[in-house]
C-alpha cells in the first residue's frame, strides 16, 4: 500500500470502466484485497498522489479480473458519466484501518528514505519505489553514481526495518558495479 495525504493509504487505482453494469477495472495495491474490497466497505476517492478528493464509493461486490479486480460500486447502476469520470482515481482507506504489519513488512511509502545495506556495507538510500510489469523495484540513490534498481523480491530483500531505517539486501555479484 502506498501513502496518501493525511493518514490515508492507496489500496487501488481505477483503471477504467468495464462493461455496461457499472463495474470498474481496478489495479490492486494491497496485499489484503479480500479485507479491503469486501462487500459493504467504503473507499474514499483520491487523486493520483493519494490526496482525498471528497468522493467515496461503497463496494457492492468485487471479483478477480486480469491481475486486478472488477469492483461494482453500490452508487452506480450502470456505465454512466460518473463511472467514466473515475478513470485514474485512487481508492483510499484511513491508515488506521489497514491490517497490522507482520515481521519484516512495511508499507511502500515507508521504504522511501531507508538506508540500503548489502553485506554490512552501506549502498545508498531508497529514493523511490517503482512498479513495473515484473513487480516492484527500489530506486536506490548512490552518491556519485547513477540510481540502482533493486527488485523487491524475497531472493534479494533480506530484512526491512522501518523503525531502524534500514533495508538489508543480498545482491547478485556485479550488480553494485552498474
């Protein structure tokens, strides 16, 4: 989940309307879609940066669809101008409603600014978190060198500790030379 403004977390982004019954194709941005997109849940609407825009929708139903989900909002009976206008909107929940984090877990927004260490050596600082078709990447800023992209996968990420301010990684030989 990414952070928005004022204690909100981005849990999804409306990709586009789908069909004629008012469903929305949503890119899911949470590890707990069943809890977040359950029937009766209210989601706030936000802009691309996760700032609330004042609107809200109530989940009538949601079902898996092409790596994301199709969401039917109770407020919309069919594909109308309102549904078309939701394209690109982020779906937000208050941070206090998020599932508690487990050990070695962090919200995406908590990764930015963490020090990155490999084998005990300081590599740089997470400056950005990128989403790509293959998954998430940490953009590690290194002094005097170009940004290093580190896949955010279990094979490379050994420990994430926002309280300590560190991400420990195990990188393939030669990656630091790029």
